[in-house]
C-alpha cells in the first residue's frame, strides 16, 4: 500500500485523500487468524510540519477458531487509524513510522493496527460452554455422557489419600 507523497511533502498543511481496497499486508498476521480477501481504507494523509499524519478508517474481515470449543468464528475489524510518519532516525523514539523519499508505504502501520486489535481469545459466543475435559464433546451441542463425580484415573491416589485423612 504505497502512496505517492511528492505533492504534499514540501507544502505544510497539504493533504491527499486515500481510498482503496487491497489485499492485507499479511494473510495470517497472528497464528490462528486469517484475514479476508480485501481490506478497505479511507482517510487522509496530511503534512503537518514535515510529519505525515495518516488519519482514517480501516475495515477487514477475519476468520479464526473459538478459544473454548474450537469452532469456526468470523469477525470484522472496523478501526480508527491515527499514525504519523517521519523521515528522521528518531522515528522509533517518537512512536512514529519511518519513511524515505517520495513514496510512503503504509502497510506496516495498517498491519500493526490489525494485530493490536484482534481479540486475544476469540469466542464464538459469550456463553460458549467449550469442550468436555474428559471426552472432548462440544458442550454447546448438548451434554456428554461423562459423569460429573468421576475422578481422573491419574488422581485416584490423591482421592484415596484425602479419604483417609
């Protein structure tokens, strides 16, 4: 996602409108998440005293797996983007992205925003019951045949210990 900034780089206050739909910078930015075919971005890029300020809205669909039941989950990110770009070496110290010349690549900034806004633990629903810890049945589809009072065979010795004391 490269933008020609030659028209605005030398004029303080100059801006250009951006509106595009492209493939995301990475299809799988984080393990377990796959981004949709296209992401869309609409916004402006403005020169403010030599700092290029990117302001706009980013939308992208994603697919993932539920953290509790391992079922497929689809979601949508609708993000407000507000990033700055500078040519100097002190970009990282000022929490800005660095660029060179007259072409600005905004893919890193957009990719970082996507990664930071993906849910840490994706759920198919807030009341997802998950999987049975014994047999692995998806409890959203109904109860399994496991007994609640049965003890894991690996812990039998511990149960007998507590019965004596």
